[in-house]
């Protein structure tokens, strides 16, 4: 491989930022440019703009940030043209990724780069098995290579000619076998961890619910409980300001130390998303909640065709984690599930179910970041 090979990498949220940093560490011979957060910055990236500008989810929420997103798309396209990388690697944030590629193909300079061999690789397959299966065909027209997490996802894309490889869930590489929970310590400490998400929109919607639940627990017969929240750079100031109003002591833990927090968590009450997979891999009993704009909620319900949103529930095909979404995300529902998880037999059954999923998270050979790095190197040398 030639020296000074350039890769333009884009991550739109915390989980992608973590994986992006690992990919960068696997490829020290490459010059990386692009957009990322604190993890990719620590790995040597100078982000083109704050990653928080891309951390938007939901139809209404995206529309509200349309002007910012449009400006960032143009800025990214111009930077790719200036840098002239060999590969553009996008991690999740599929809407932004596809918009950037579309604009590149519209411009003469972008078409020149593509004709010269520029490749588009994407990490995280859209959940076409859950809703809008036609997206698989759109991905095949957009990207040159796709890195999916699970083997069952691969055929959805290869049937349209998209080179797709299953790499395992990247979070499992850093968790399974490395963070073994001590149930005795967790049970003695009784730490209740609230995880409101990484996007400001979801944090704003879930913090009031979590405050209400914390108040009920602290006023009820549950004694000796402590409360903690892991924070991310995009929302840490907001979370700190809100918890200051709770009148209940809350330990705020940086995202980089979240696994240590999870390892001593008795029960987690978490936003739906990547964190539910992290908790499942660490065998942490959890309750999953989520709220969106009512219009977004209605639209999602029209197209979704799976029973659960938590990945461990989907993989095991049963409701291991209780889920309370939309109007069901109420304090009384959460407290009912909370009460169940204080019963030893219920906790033990949930933990046993979570352990049974270990073999589904990780591939036997190689970590996700290493497999992706090989794919990028192969694209560069062709």
C-alpha cells in the first residue's frame, strides 16, 4: 500500500465514533479525514465540524434541522473533493451518507473522483428485515461495499449485487470476555443506571420520565438505591443541568467509563438503541424505554413489522427486555417492570437469557474493526 493513503470517515453518533476510532487504530498507515466525536479525535482525527450536528433522529426532528444538515452536506462534499481520498467510509447515519454521495455524483469534480476509483463503504446495514425492505436495493445502488453485523442480514443485500460481509457486532469485541459483571457487587450496591440516549432530542424526551421514576424509587420502600447516568459530549451539559433539579444525588459518569458503571449496575432503565445491546452483552437486567415526536411515532408504526425494538429480543425472538415505547413509556409501567426485576428468580432468568445470546453477537475470527480495515485496504490496492 502506498504511503499517505487517505480515507474520509464519517460517524454520526457515539457508537459510530467508538467504532471509527477502532478502525483508525487498525490502520496507522492511513491519513484519516472526516467527521467524528471524542473517540475519533483521540485517535487523531480533526473533525470537519461537530458530530452533534448529525445526531438527529426522527422525521420531524430532521426537518427542524434541515438547514444545518444541508450546510454540512455541502461542506462534506467540498472537503472530499479537496482531500481526494481513496475510500469514503460512512458509519451509520445513512441519510447523511446517501445525501453526500448523491451530491458528489452530481458534481463534475465528484464524478471525476469516482471515475478515478473512489469507493464508498458503509458500516451498519439498515434493518430492512424490520421495515422498508426496498432500502436494500437503494443501498446497492449507493455503496460499493456494506459491512453488516449479522449473517442473517447479508442475503437481503447480496441479492441486489451489493458486496456485503458480516463482521459481528463491534461492541462485542470490547465487552464479551473483558467486562465480567460481579452480580454480588451489583446487588449489594443497588445502582440504578438511567441511560437517556446520546441524541439531544431523545434525552430531552426521556429525562422527565427518568426523573419521575427516580423520585418514586427514592420515596418508596426501595431503600439504599443509588442513581447514576452515563453522559456523552453532545448532551452532558444538559444532563448535568437537569439532574441538578432532581433533589436526588445522581452520579454522572463520562461515556468512556460507562462499561465500568454498567458492570456495577443493578437495574438499567435505558433508551432504545445501541445501549440496549451493550447492556445485553454485559448481562445487565434492563428496562427499555423510548419516546419520539408523536408524528414520527405514528409514521414508524405504519411501516415497522417486528414485534420488538431491542436487538437482543429480536435475536432471541422473545421479550427478554421489557419495552415501553411511545405512550407506553410511563412511570407506572416502568415501575411495574422494576418491581419484577427486584425478585431474584426473575433477575436470574433474565440474566440466563442474556447469556444465551453471547454466541450471536461476535464472530469467531477477528474483530469487527479489523475485518472492516481489511476491506478498506483491499479497496485501496485495487
